[in-house]
C-alpha cells in the first residue's frame, strides 16, 4: 500500500509540474518572463525526476525486485526438480516394461515399487 501511495504522490507532483508548465507557457508577459518561468518549471521537473530515481534505487522497489529474483530462482529450482523426477519416472517405467516381458517376478516387483515411488512426486 505504501508503494501505491508513493507512486500516486509522484504522479500528482509530475501532474502539478505539467500544469504549471502549461500555465507558464500560456501566461502573458515579456518573453524573458516566460523564459524564466519555463526554466524554473524545468528545474523543478528535473529535481522531481532525480528524486524519483533516488527513491527507485533506494526505496522499496529494490526490495520488490529482490523478492521477484528470489521467486524466479525458486521457480527455476522447482522446474529442474520436476524435470529430474519425470526423467526418473520415465526410466523406471521403461525398465518395468522390459522386465515384465522377460524378467523374474522379483525384478518386476522391484521396478513396480520404483515406478510407484517416482509417480507420487511427479504428480501423475
């Protein structure tokens, strides 16, 4: 919620600067007066930009990015574990198929237990 409030505050600040720039551009007076007013608005705008950049680097958005990186790493780890489990299940299933055709009953039971053990983590 705090990030939302900060971003809304910055949006209002930038909107205020833009409105003051529009008013300054359309106001009556000498060209020098309008130029000075425009320079002030530009200075304020650049100051706001620097402040937003500083908040972006040192504020909570850095924490959010770290959290996203951590979640991406966890996702990658989970995907690798799933791939490993599926490959183990596929191997055990192939071995069971071969042993069922030619092997003794003890080997069939062994590979059936192996398939059952890998089916649960694979989510099949």
